[in-house]
């Protein structure tokens, strides 16, 4: 279908006008940002870390999953977290305390380099000792710095001696009483 | 205004009388001064302003760390770029395009219209000389692109050549249009027909307004200024001539881009936007009082201010409009800019004819 | 190393192999192109560079960990992977989550769809060279990511769904913020349209470029917004509703342009913006009306098992048809999981759609197909 010359010229001018108008449209959509008009057009840059304008760890929502922390006094060494971890990041070793027959968690290491912060261990923790903090800064120069150790360390012979002495004192007290 | 009232006293002859050395030494010294004190600082200021403007468009803050509100950012960038090393040895093709760029830079500095006092070359063909610089820049970029060993480089080189051809035509026709009004192609005659107020600028005439758009558009295509910069933009596959540049070569390239843009804007301001004529008739007052140094500095500052404003407006168009494909860009030049510039030329001729004979 | 002078003056066909790392490609993949000047004559795709053995990892870990691994199927739309695995396991076990959990899942699903489509807009903006648009869209996607963090605790890999419901209840103020964000996004959508969608230069770049016809859609099995942009009306939320989508009243946008420009990149872009609008409508109506009640059917301990059986589930992810086949033999971990991802079939059309394109259109067309190589390679 041959387009007549006249309608071709008209279409040409229409195209040029459309192009000009759409560029002006885009321009006027973006220009208010330069002039800073209105609440919706403020700058959204947040300087970090100096000065910190927002999003300190306290500003994060309460459920934010940050670096893990284990309250070792409440930990019972049940190993539920270790079983459920998909990245095998948790290492646990326990001993039995000779005087009270309680569990002494000697090693509790979480390798944050492997941890994906999924939260399954926190869900699975029975005594609720393992929690997420809201800290998110994990940069380190060596991988070994990323290993978080919460364990109390192995029971030393001196500690066994002290506990034995304490047990005998308690027994003697009970006998006397 | 007639030509006699504007006398362009060449500063070379002034200083020659005072210093007594040969004119080429004075010219060399003057050129280096212009280059070092005018072009480089304007480049630094312009890069900072453009980054701040771009950040404003993006709802960001922009450079804000180097110095108060980031004023020393251009210095920091230059220092960083100069410290980078290049990884390959220089080949003869690299020397070739660097030679072209250097030729383009140092020669055209002489032709730039920077006020009625700082005008070195005021021949009857001054308006066409910057074309030489722009075409040499384009040729150099093409050689550089073809000398890369990657497919995007070759494409970039060929695209730059195609764009240069396409963009030169409407720009030349626009210059013809202005020459008609000015009665000549020398800078002083173009400045003579304009006044200080915007209503007496060249663009006040509707045909000249069309010619202005054709000139600026043609220049953007010829020199590769975003958003019409397909051959020279960063992303590799888009035609990236510069994809393997970094360090000193990269800073040379970026500076050449700025230089082309600056040159074109200065010429556009001279031809269309009132040149260096100071407002409130200061030009005549100072010339009568023979205070040439003050006159020269004020005119220089005034023309630089107008140039920077024009460059900011053009670069803000780049922020909102996406990049066109290379055949869209050349289509735009051949099918839209060229007919309109011819229309402007013919229309203005008819206008003059009607005014003369009626 | 090529010899520049010989090859570049050669007027014959050039071969250019891009990848696996290239800024124009959507991810690690190789693309062998044959070019005649600037026109592409043929292209061949090679993927597999991002194969992580995800499906095998399911078999080596417990049932609870399946949620976490499913998160990482598609990094931008984590909920879709989780939803697929949860629905499949619930189908085998014969449990169905309580209404409150279904509602929360629907809200999360639609929010993720909006977030993925905004990411798509960012990719298109970058391919076309419009940085302003890119920054505006990223700023608005941050609001959605903040919403995710408020509800689940993480921005991308949510790990929020569990077999039989969701992990926790909605937090205080979540619903109000959802409605606020939806209102804000509606204003922003209009701004995007003013800025880019109907800009003449953008139209010229994307109209008629990368067209996929209806017949190609049927042949290669393309689904999702790409298919709907070519006129094939197929949405799993309507044909095989899941997670109570049948109770929500929404409209699926389908392109009906019959001209020569059907199914081009502009259509695909526009369809996704329309889908964002539809999701905003859905959220606005639905967010207030979450039914009350429990959010989890049973709490799954570390010895949670899915009984023996097979399940096959289909959902509509933001890219298309995501299918999950789950086989369990009653043990502590799944015995086979297989995903049918939308990107694996969207990739198949590349050799056909790339023919006849100019080399400068290639990044745009690849971005407009919304490919995610992590999903295709698993």
C-alpha cells in the first residue's frame, strides 16, 4: 500500500513532534528531583559508617537475623542445632561435670563463614539459649576470625580437684548436720 | 551595530609592543596559559557539577567526601587515574591515535573565541576551523577503535566514523545559517550582530532557533555526547571503543571527550547565545576607558559561565533519555536534523530576501 | 589473539563467543554468535556454569533444611522456591495449612512478585542506558525489602515458610506498612510511566525488537509474563489455583496486540508493569482481611518426616511456571527433588529470537526475557 506523499509528510512531522514531546515529558518527570520539590523526592543516600544516619543494629526490626550468640550457661548440649544446620557449621563437644552430673559444654563453635543465617538452629534450640543478635558486620581479614567460640573450654585437672574439694566439704557439712 | 565599532585588538600585538619578543613565543605562552588556566579548571569544575547534577536527578547526594561538599573530587579522580599503570606495551596504532588527539587539542585552542581580547585567530573562516578538530577527534577515535583486538572495539570504531559523518552535515548547514545573519564567518562579526539581552541574540529568530538545535544535536552526534554516544559509551557490547582503556590513556580519552563538548559549547554560545557581550553595555564602557585587561577577564568569565550552563542543560537531557541505537542516531541526524537545518537555511534566506526587497 | 587489521576489514561472517562472564549476559552462560557486520545470523547458548548440585543437596540434608535450600533456587524470589517445596510436601503428607497461614503466604508471594518485577525493570533500564530510572526503581524496591525484613528477619533468603504453615505470625505494624507501601508504589508506577515507558527513544529501542510469536511460545514451552506478552493467556493462579488464589478476585493482563509488533520487548516490559499494578490491587484488598487463627499446623521438630509418597506441584513464580516434584520414602530426608524452572525453557528460545538482531540490541533482548541462570542451572 503506497502512502501518499502528503500523509507521509504529516506522519513525519507528527513523529518529530511526538519525539520532542516525549523527551519533554521525561524531563519534567525527572526535573522535580533536581529542584527537590516534595517529600517523595528527597535524597535517599545514607552515609555509612561515618556519619551513620540510620540502620544501626538497634534500628533493625526485632526479628532480624544477624550473627548468632549462645548463652552458654543455659545451653544443655542437646545438639539439636547441630543436627538441623544445613551448612554443618556448628561443632559441639560436651563432658559431664563430676560433681553435679550436669553437662559441661566444652566446645561450641559456629563457623560464621559457613553459616547462612537461616535461623533453623534458633528455632530448634530447646533451652532457648541460641539467639540471633542484630549485628550484621562480619568482615574480617582472616577466615579464622569468623569462627565464633562460645564453649567453656575442656575441664582442667585443677578444676576437678576444686570440685572434689567442694564436694567433700559439702558432704562433711551434711554429715555434721 | 556595525563592524567598525567592535575593534578586536589582538593581545599579541599589545604584548609585542611591551615585551619586544617574537610573536610566536608570545603565542606559545598564551596558548599554554589558556590551556592550563582556562580549559583544565573548567574541565574540573564541569566534571564536579555534572556529577552533582546527575546525583540530583538520581535522588542521591553525589560526591561529598573529598573536601567540603566534595569540591576536591576532580583532583582526587585525576590523582587516582594518573597512578594506574597500563598493562600492555605501546603499539604503533596507539601512538597514532594519541598523536591525532594531541594535534586536535593544541591546535584548536588557538581558535577558541574566548572574548574580544583573548582572540588569537579571527580569520574569515574561524567558524569552520573547530570542525577540523572535531573531525580529527573522530578520526582518532576510529583509529583507536580499529586498533583494539576485540569485536566491540572494531564496531565502536566504525560506528564513530558513521556518526561523525552524520553529525557533521547539519552542523555545517547551521553554521552557514549563522554566517548569513552575521555577514561573515569570523568570530568578531558573529559577535557584532548580537547584543547583551536575549532578545538580540541570534536565537531570537525562529529559523536560527531551529539552526541552534540542529547545531547542538549535530555536535552531540559528531562528538559522541550522551545520550547520542553509541560508539563511545562504556558498556562493552554497546560499541565500547574504550572498553580496554584505563589509567593515563583513559584520562586522556575522557578529557578529550570533555574538550570536544566544551569546544562545541563555546562555539554554540558565540554563534547563537550572545557571545561575550557583557550586559548593561559594560563592553562599550570598558573599551572606551581602555581597561583591556578587566574587559578581557570579564568577557572570559561571562562566556565561560554561559558555556557551563549550556553544557549542564545538555548533559541533563542525557540523564532522562535512554541511549539510542547507532542507526537510530544516524537516522535522527540524516532524517530529522538535516532537513530541519536546510529548512532553517532556506527560511532565513527567504526572510532576508523579503526584508531587503520589500 | 585476533589480528586486528585482517579480521576487521573482513567483510565475511565473524564468529564471536561471549561469556561466561560478560556484562551484557544475564549470568554465567556462553553465547556463540555469528555476525554479518552488525546483524546476528545465528546464536548458540551453553549453560551449566552455575550448577551447584542443589537438587542433590536436598537428598543429603534433613527435611527442615529443604526449606533453606529451596530458598536459594532463585535468589531474588526466594518465596517461590519455598512455596513449591512446602506445597509438594503438604500434598504428600495430606495436611493443609490453616487459613491464616495461607493468607500470609499469598501476601508474601505477591510482594515477591512485585520485587522481582521491579528488579526486571532495573535490568531493562541498565540495558537501555537510563540510569535515572534504575535508581528510582531500586529505591522503591528497598521499601519492599524492608517489609520482608520486618516480617521474616531477612531481606532475600526468607526461610519463613514451614511444612504446614508459616514460621511465625505477622509482626505488629506489618499490615499497615504493606498498605502504605502499596499506596506509595502506585504513585511511583505513574512516575515510571512518565519517565521511561512511553519515551520515544525507549519505544524505538524496544518496539519490534526480540519478537516471540505465539507459535514459538507453544513450541518451546515459554510461560509466565513472556508468554502473556505474546498473547498466550496462561496463568497457573487461574488454571490450577493453589494457596487460596481462587478466593481472590484479580485479572491477569494479557497482551492482545495483533499487529506486526506483538510480543516484542516493549510488550514484555509493559506486561510486567501491569502485573505489578494487579498485585498492588490484590494486596490492598486482601491485606486487611487476613483470617485469624493459628499460623502453623504442627510444630516440626528435628525428626520431622514426610510419609512415603510422591508429589507434583505447580506454582506461578514471577518468571513463569515453576514446578516441583518431590519423592519421599518416609526417611529423614527427601529422596528426590526436581524443579522445573521457567528459565530453563525461556532460554531455549534465544537461538531463534536472536537471529536478525543488531548486535546492540542483544543485551536488551536478553534482559527482556527475564532469565536467571541460577534457576536454570540449579
